[in-house]
């Protein structure tokens, strides 16, 4: 099976980057550089400063303008009003700008692991509730035994608002989708609409009343659709709206200058980067009346080897270890 067919574009959290990348760079090509620098640059810079939230701990510094492979922990935050929230979705990604390749490693939110800084084992999603992005970063580094160079987070309100600001997103929903279980949020998504709203898109990727595999596939479909939508979007008048959305719903420790560089690296080719996805797997287990997801150590080891491979700048793209490469 060739690499084109191996693409698995998934996870709503990639939208966290689309917010700023779209605003900060995607319009720089249809505009002249002069127009961008004189009409939009100041506003973009101010918004990037607003979302810049460095961690208190020392992190390795990378110059993204040199296009090194780097890791980015993507967090989708289930946050209501002013509460701290939990990481509903967590993906360890490795971006190889020169190769236009992205590795997305999904970490199940109920994974039972040591929470670094809390002194206990718990669901990995609780790390964010206990200690924000910093505790999430430390816990993921400990679990995978690999560095997290940067993080980026977006809450559900930001997710909805960005999709709406882009005018909706096309999704191949051929049958109505409805959440019916008593302990789940109730919603209904009608089939065969040309475009779906931000709330409908959020419900689409979060729907969980079938199988985990189907949910992952819906995330893949959404990622492909929203990235394509962002790349074709040309409504310059909406840029301030996107920037305002970013300011209150998005956080990252990527310095503003590097964020612009990142946008250039990802979207310079006017095409969606090639994504490769992998998910840690295991089995559910009840402990003291609480359900946890016990990770299979073999998948954690495989993830370690894959990340090691992808972070090596000397590794040729044709020899990269790919998810399920030997299982198709």
C-alpha cells in the first residue's frame, strides 16, 4: 500500500494550529508581502503575544526557521465557563517540516499512568486538571520517555467558533447521528447538509455511541475537511474574528516569531501535510469502582521507537518507521 493511501488525517486538536496558522500566514500568499506587513502584521503579532503562555519549567529551545523535526503536544480541553477543565483529547505529534510529514500519536484520555507532580497514578486526562499544560507535558514525557518541545491547547468553545468563522465545514454524513444514552450530552446531527456548523462538527468528532475505531475515523475525516477548508478560505475581512477567537481559547508556548515560521513551513506548499496516525492501545479495567484504560506496554514501546525515528533529523523520509507499516 503506497504512502498516499496510508494517510490518516485525524484529531480535532490540529485545529488549535489552524487558528493561528490561517490568520498568520495563509493569507500572505494571495496578498502581497507589502500588504500583509502593512495591514495585518501588527494585529497578528499582538494576537500571538496574547496566546503565548510559556511553561514555568525550562524547555529545550528550537529555532523553527531552521526546519528541525520537533514534537508538539496537542491538547483539546473540555472546559466550561471559568473551570480549569480536563484534556478530553491528547495527541503527541512530531512535525518534520522539510518532509511535509506529521506523526500523530493519540493517547487515550483514560490511560492509567503516573501523574508527574501529583505523586499518584490516575487517568492521564486529570493531569491538566491538576496542573494545567505543565503537568500534562511532564506526564506525557514520563510516559513516552521522549521530549515534548512545545504544547498547544484549544477549548471546545474555540473549536466551535473557528469552524463557524470559516463558514462551516463539509462532512460526509450520510445518516443522521444522535446521542441517546442517558449519561451523554443529547444532540442530533442531520445527514446530507452541504456544510456543518461548529457545534455540529464538535458533536461529530465527540460522538461515542458506536465504536472507538469509528470515532477515530470521524476525527480523521474532520481533520482533512477542516484543513482543506482553511487552505481554500480567502475572506480577509474575517481575520480579526479568528484572531479574537484565538486570544481567548488557544494557548501555546511557541514564541510568536516561531509561530509565524511554523505557519510558513506547514502551508508553504498550498497542500495538506501528509499525516500518519498511531494510537496507544490497551484494555479497560475497573479499580475501586472507577474505569481506567490500562495501556499495552508493547504499544508504548512501539511509540517510543517511532518517535525516536521521527525526531532524528538525519533519518531519511523513505526509511521512517511508519504506523502499521508492516501490518497492512
